């Protein structure tokens, strides 16, 4: 984390990052500092903290998505919701809700959010739509939570998992 250089270092780094048209923010707090980023990926507790109310019902998820888009000025918001899946919000389209691909074999969620962001980012760089990228992030996370400790996945594991999902 950049705090090693103190608070004064943050604003120039954030400003430089936000100059890019596809900045993805995975911040646990102070989402407003990154206003105008392309995509924010808060998990449910982070989203609740940002909007200031609990998110328990589907109506509250929809409200939170709209509120987060307004708060951040982002083009997209992806709320990761654990076993409830993910909700993708856009300024240009109705929300998409992606189910969790793995609800039963969850052993450790350490790093699952980071896995979502990494796989999603790689998919976007490779030319995927944001929805396709979110699906791949969701798939990658569904694999790493099956292992104890911080884990990774591979393209081969993801391809096998996707093939298995498509067979069902």
C-alpha cells in the first residue's frame, strides 16, 4: 500500500491513475476519492459503508447500485455479494445479477475479491465486455474459495470449470 510515503503521496497517484479511461478501483473505503473511475468493485460490507445503510433486500441492492454510481461518478459498479453472487450496475443499461457459481464448496474466501478484480481486469484487457469480464471474475473466485488460504487459479482450471458449468 502506498501509505509508506504518507498521505501527501496519494492525491498525485490517484490523479495519475484516473487519467486512464479504464481505471478499476478496489478500495475498501473513501470511494469518493477515486471519483470518475471506470469501475468500482466493492464487496457488500464496503458498499454498505459507502452508502451508509444496510443492503439486505434486492430493492436495497438496486438502490445501493444507483447511489454508488452517483457517489463515485463511475461508469460501472460491481458489488460482490458472496453467496448471493454479484450485481453489475451501469449508467447505460439495467443492472445484471450474476449468481454465485459455487455456493457449497467454500473453504476460505481470503483473496476472493482480489481474484475477481484480477480476472475481470485481464478479461477487459483481452477485449471482453464488462459482463463477460464479470462472469470470468466470478468464475475465478468460485475456484479459489475451494482452497484453504490465499489461492490462485489458472486459465486451464477456469476453462475446465466453465466447461463443467455449461454442461449442467
